[in-house]
């Protein structure tokens, strides 16, 4: 985007969609299984912290590095994380 030019409708829509998705994740407090396999992710959104009932996360087929996965395992000791 060039400075001073308004955002296109598509980028505004995309940004609003991202905000909506992040807010929706916060509301999944009873979610027990999160399968985000094969999504080319490099991390999980921090809003996943609100999913207090998580028991299992499938991260296979993503680009999340081992250090981030280890931090997740240290943080969520009761959650089975498949990498």
C-alpha cells in the first residue's frame, strides 16, 4: 500500500475478517480438540489461550518451529500436542 492512499475494500474486508476470527477464537472456551494440520501456520494466534478446555492440538504439516512447539508444551502441560 502506498502511503496516503486509502485501503482497498478487499484489504479492509480482510482486516475485519481477521479481527472477527480472532474474537471468535476467544469464545471457544469449551473447545477440546483443535486440528489445524496442514495449514502452513508459523504460529497459533494468542487467542488460543482462551480455549481453556483444550485437550489435543494437531499441528502436523505446518511450519511452526520446534522451539515454539516446546513453549506451547511447557505452557499447556495437560494438552497433547502433536507436531
